């Protein structure tokens, strides 16, 4: 089940390609966001700061952080949905 200690698990070429494509897509999505939205999104979702910490770091009100995070998440979701293409009717 678990590999012996010290044994390194190597990714397959397909896994590496998928990971590289995913990273490129994420960078493209983030690059298309307004800087203010992207900053809050990255600090919360990737750096795992809470809203109070982000407010302190950026020296903005918590309400502004919450608003920007909500808008950034919505924009991110919309881009993912657009990438998936139209859904088929059931």
C-alpha cells in the first residue's frame, strides 16, 4: 500500500503534462483577473490567510476583502464553467 520509506514515487509523463497544463490554465485565469481581486484570491485560496489577516496585510477593511474575494471566486467559477463548454440537455 504505502511505499517503503525513502522510496520516491515518480509521476508519469502524462501526470506531469496534466499538471503543467493545469498550472498554465490557472496562471492564465489569474492573469485575466483585476489585480485587486487576484491579490485577495491568491492570499486566501493559496496562501491560506483569513480575511482579517488579508485586511491587515493590504490595509483595507474586512468588508472590502470579503467583497473582492466573493467577486474573484465568482469570476474564477465563470471561467472554469466557460472552459468546460456548454452542458448537454438531459
